[in-house]
């Protein structure tokens, strides 16, 4: 059976107004180029875990093995709320047969690498966003990329091929 190829995407990259400031980060290389080949499953983990838009700025703090998602001014620890959402969402993504995921870089929830991790006022280390970390853990061979890198035509082309190969290996011969 031939299935459409579906990939997950951080919702702000598709133009949804879900960012902390009520804005978006629409990336036309995703919607206009990858959109020709793939269906999208938009996910904003911060909104879907129950936070409002606009909302207070957050950051990752503490231990790199188990970072905490903290609001910067009111000092609320949202780690449990985010991880509860993630455990439900991973099962949904499995049912949706996603064949890749594109993340918004540097987000404490969605960043795939180089997300600042704070011990004090300045970032000490760089880590992975909480939601992105759960996607990596639950789908270890899934094609993954950050949106900014897809502005490079060669990286974009490699990602498209990677997703198609993953889809073919998993679903085309079912
Ligand atoms: S980076 Fe992730 S959590 Fe932040 S607005 Fe975009 S989709 Fe939502």
C-alpha cells in the first residue's frame, strides 16, 4: 500500500502564531519546497502542553542529563508539564507514521542541538530541547533536521532523500 509521506514540523515554522511573543517563524523552504513532497503534522509543544500565547520566555537550566524548563522571571518549573505532553504526543506521532521531523533551532522545547543550558546568568553548556529530546529517544532512526539548515539547498536535498528512503524502507512494501 502506498502511503503519503508525513513529517512532523515545529508549528511556528509553518506560519502558525504560536511563539512566546505571538509571532511565527514561517520558513518558505519548508512550506513551498518540502510541501510539494510531504504532508505536515504541525506540533507546538509549548502550546499543546497547555501554555498560553503570548507567554513568558523560558529557558533550560541545571543538569545536562535532566535539564529543567523554567520561566525566566516568575521561576515556574514547567518540566513535568512538558514531559507529560511529550509522552502522549510520542504515541500519536507513532500512529501518524511520521517519516521525519523538522525542528525550530535554539528553542528550549524544539531545538535539536545547541540549545543554551543555564547554570547562572550565562549559558554554560548547550543541549537539546525537551520535546526534541523525546523525539530522538523514541524514534532513534528518524530523519531529523533543524529549519535553519534547510535553507542550504544541498542539506535540503539530502534531507528530502533521507525521508523518502526512510518511508520506502518502512512502508512501501507493506
Ligand atoms: S519553537 Fe517549538 S515550542 Fe517554540 S513556538 Fe515553535 S513550535 Fe512552539
